[in-house]
C-alpha cells in the first residue's frame, strides 16, 4: 500500500516506521520543515526505542519520503492517515483545529485529483467528532463515493510503541455504521480488528485512557491510606492483582445496575471515613458513593420517564441468585415508583419473605413494609397486558417471558440482557 501520514509527531512517526517495516510505502507530511527533513533522511523526530533503525532502513530502501506539500502526498498515495495533535484548551475542551485543517486540505486535494481515496483518522477525538467532520467538510466526497472515511484509534505506549504496534493490546476500526471495513484495508488495520461505529471507536480510546488513569489513581490512593495505617501497599496491590477472576478481569466492567449489597457500600464508606479521620485525601475513593448515587438517580429518572401507569419489576435483590435486599438499588426504585403513585408488581423467585432474617428483614420492614402485597410468584399476573417492565435481573428465562409480553409493554433493560431485544415489547437499554 502507498500511505500518506499527516502529522509526524509521536503517533505519526511510529506509524510511519512500522508500516514501512511491513513493506508499505509511506509519505510523511508535516508543517514543520525540521520534521520533514529529518524523516526524509530516515532520522526519527522523536526518541522511541527501535524507531530510529526502522526509519533509517525505510529511507535506505526507498520506502520513506516526506514533504510539506499535501497535494503532492495525496497524488502519490491511496490512503491518508491523520495523526495530528488534539490539544486541550484552557477550559479542558478538545481543540480540533489541526484535524479540521488537515482534513480540509486532504479533501481539496482529492477533489482536485478526481481519484478515489481512503481517509483514516487516528487523532484522539470525542464521540461525534468524526461525524461532524464528515458532515461539514466531506459530505460531497462521501456521497459521491470518492472518499471512504474511517476512525482508527491508536493504543501506543511511549517507550514500547513499536512493540505495541506489532502486537497491539487492542485494535478497533470505526466505520460509519459499524459494518465491516473493506478487505483490501486489512494490511493496514489487521484482519481481526472488529468494526464498530465512528462514535464507538472514538469512545473506546477515551474509555481506555480514563480506565488507565483510574487504576493509577486508585493504586496511589491505596498507597497513601495504607502508609498512614502502617501497611505496605505494594504487597497489598500485588495480592490484589493475583485475583484474575474478579479484580483483573471483565467482571464488574459492564454498565448497568448501581452497586449495592452488604459489602461494597459499607466498605467504601469505612475506607473513606478512615481517610478523613487520618487526614489522608482520597478524592477517587470519596467519589465512589456519590457517583453510584448519581447513577441510581439516572435510573430512577429513566424509569419515571418510561412508566405510564403499571410497572413490573423483575428482580428486587441487589443481584441475581440472591435474596439480599441490603442497599439494593431496586428497593430504591420501587420506593420512588410507589411514592409517585404507580401500580407496582414485583417478581423475584429468590425472595421468600418468611425466610428473611436479621438486617435483610429489617431493611424491608423499614423501607417496604407492604412488600408482601406487591410480590407475586405468578409472572403472568405480575406483567399484565401492558406497562413498563424493568428487567433488573435474569430471574426468568426468555422463552417463558416471550408469550407474556405484548407491543403494549415497554422493556427497560438495566443490566444488558441482549435477548430482550427480540421480544414483542418496545425495548430500551439503561446505558446503551
């Protein structure tokens, strides 16, 4: 493939070197003459292990050139990668002026050439940015089929970028509607890279970086609170990382129900209190309960918006296959619905009021003393023939549920139960 790379900073230079290693011909483009002159002779404009040798070999073998002339680059290539910076403004807002400027130049050159071209955005941008750029700068080219547009986020770590390019921890390609990218671009993207929509690919990059920042901050907060209590937090975190079933795993990383139960709220409160008592600032840990409460408030708001009269709650406990009602978000949802005068039915086969004891029983006696009149073991009676169904837990199988739902039902999927989309009711996801 013949590829032009716009922006010869960190991502652009690494991408150039690694693509030439795979035999592709690369034309680098940048507004800074120093970077262009450096790359043209195979000298890396940045310090990155292994990159200097790749660029030197590429220049020697005639696979690498560089220019400040965007028209020249477009004329010599069939694919352009945009790797220019997206810096923060003082307010924190993302500055897309360099991306827009380069995309505008590429669009003008493609129009002038009359040739078809593929445009790949690698610059980190918030969801919706690619669509906006497409609408404002590329509509005629996309409509005529002269240009195909993709968003291809990078996941390169400084210091290991060449190795990360060769063996990426994650690869994803954004297409307009999430359909598969053209097979002829597999040498660029890799044949196994999944396709998602433009906004989905844009968001993945931010989700990853926010998660990395959260992990660093969390480890540092555990370090501070541990130090104040005489605990070696290095050893604590080493032990934490040994749990690959819950801690280092996909578990819990699913948007849906707020957390509840007997452990997480109580233990987060205790740790936050200990930090305040000892004068140790723990902003991340302190934010966990308020964030959870904000998530619950959003769920209640969405529930009230969808409810028209009758509401059925599938699952009341804080998670499936348990009868634990302590700090269950669904108890809060039920209380709000009752307070607003909605007719409520609850179906939860795991709940046996006669067997509730201790704190679990006290929660219901205080918060929902009339639970017995709301709880039913007859699913058909609980659902009726219309109304909102809040699917909080998988407490019934799909084939049992299917014949009992009608087009007059609305299903609110709280935890991500994909099969619910195929049922006769109107479907809405909580966080998707």
